[in-house]
C-alpha cells in the first residue's frame, strides 16, 4: 500500500501539459494561460480623474478658483490649468496639464459666477496616474495562471482578446456495477442509483475539463473491457468507479492491466479511498475510484484534481487552511490519513458533521471542507489546529 503523499507525488509527476490553443476572451474563464500576456498599453492609459470635481493646483486651494470649462470622460482637455484656475471634471476624464489634484465636488461651494471655492479641510490627489498600475510592455498576466473572472478583465484591458490557453483535458466517466441503475429509475430490491456518474461529471466540469459520460458497465470482464476500450478512444483521462475492491466481481484493475495500462498504485493509505488505482497507457491516464460516492468524491478532490489541473497547465496546490477544531475528536485506528467532512463555524471553529461512512453522501450537504487526520494521529483536542481543504 502506498502512502497518500507518495501517491500524490506519483500523480503530479506523471501529468503532462496538453497542447495549447487560442480562444475568445468570452470562453477563457476557467482555462489556463499558456503564454505570458504583455500589455500593449499603460494602465491607466492617461492621468485619469478618480472623482467628479474640479481639477486644479494644490497651491491655489486657499483662494477663489475660476472655472475655465468642463471635461467629461473621453474629452481631450484643451487648456492648461493656470494659477487661480480650475476645470470641472468627471470621473474617468483626462486630467488637464497644470493641475496636480482633483477636489471632490462635495468639497466645493459656488463663489460668484464661474467661480468656486474649496470648502474641505484637505484633499487627496484623486488622480490615477498614467502607467501606475501597469506599464506598457510589461507582463499583465503570466503563463500558468488559472483564469478567473477578474483575470479576464486584466486580459481585456491589456488588449489580449484571444488568449492562448492549454487544451482542456477530455475525461471519460465510466461507472460499474450490476446493481447500479440510472437516477431516473426507482431502485427496486437490491438496486442502487448511480450517483457517482453525475457527481464525477460535475466535478470534471468544475475542474475546467470536458466530461464524456460512458454509462454503466456490468460486473463482467468482457463488459468492463469493452467499455474501457471504447471510453479511452477519444479521451485523455478515464475515471472508473466501482469494481476496484477485493470482491469476487471487482475486475477493474485486472481489466486495465489486460488492456495494456501500467498501474502505478492499486492501494493508497487514505480513508476513504484505499482501493484507488492509478495508471497510464501512452498518453491516456486512468483512475479506478472506489464505488461509494463519498470515497469517489474525496479521491477526485485529493488525487484526480491535481492530475487534471496539471494537464491543463496549472500548477495546482490544494489550499489547505488551518483552523482550530471546536470539539475533542478521536478514532480507533490510525494506519491511514483520514479526510472527514466538516463545517467551519462563523467563528472559525471546525466541527465534524454527522457521518455514517463512505456511502453517506448526504453528509456532504452542508460540509465546508474535508479535515485531515494524518496517519499515526489518534485524536485531536479541542483547540488543536487542523488542516481543512475547502470542497
Ligand atoms: P464497489 O467499489 O464496486 O465494491 O462498490 C462499493 C459500494 O459503492 C457498493 O455499495 C456499490 O453499490 C456502491 N456504488 C458503486 N458504484 C456506485 C455508483 N456509481 N453510484 C452509487 N453507488 C455506487
Ligand atoms: Mg461494484
């Protein structure tokens, strides 16, 4: 059995980045930049008023100011501001030459025709200076960044309308089990509804990949082999759930080897998820995930996600946050690292949720994260700091 940390290293070490492609900005969120993006302009591109008010000289704030004109966003100021002068200016407009500050309209009063006076006590500069955020020719964003909505705005303002990103991994999702029926069928007798299939498809999409749902294969070598062979044809990764344990009808590892996959591990010291299988054939990776839905969910979060993000070009590190646990917590066996669903209270305390085992998918309803209990650790005392990964 491989330790969890070693299994993670194996997965991370195996992943190769996919090719790159150009996409439209409107499709770039969730993708990973495959090249540095250089800004073709200063940001801001000109000295820009941050307020609605009057552009003037700080030296003149004590006296009357003559209003020489109005500058709105998009105007090119025609006149320089001289001593005792000011220009009415709108937010986003270019600050005229000669002015070194903008006073807020709220800090002014009329003082005769075409004249105002500063009524405030002091003023900030209220000018966003040309290039102060980013210089033309410098990197607006660097290769490898996972694009979130705020990055899309940076690309847009840097003039990058068609970013080059890595291709999204195509991920086949195959479930196994003679007892498994699709969700639109009411389970009779000994059937179990397929929750892993749609859960994995949703996890795949949330990780920025393209899912290919392959249905349910019955528990026979022939059926599993047929489904595996078809599933890998046009995909980069195959995720199979069920059929990886020690039962008489758990054929997945055998079938994968027969199909030519090299398996890097078949058991990991992690709870839930011990019978997790990971392997490769040429450019296709395969994960065999345990059938219970909490195990499948958890192993996707812990081991599949790092593979998918790396293939997508992103050097993913799961953000583990440390919080104090709000209760005493213990377990009887400590041979594996355990990940259990927890909530984090408003005051930052970690509370394990009621959890009946790895079929209890409902336990994840309100769970904020998964709490780690490392191998060898039997208990936490209230107040101990614990690692939690958000889910
Ligand atoms: P297995 O890993 O095939 O031994 O399955 C372990 C448990 O998970 C069994 O109780 C299965 O019925 C259940 N299971 C397997 N596949 C699924 C699935 N796709 N959706 C929900 N439960 C499943
Ligand atoms: Mg099964």
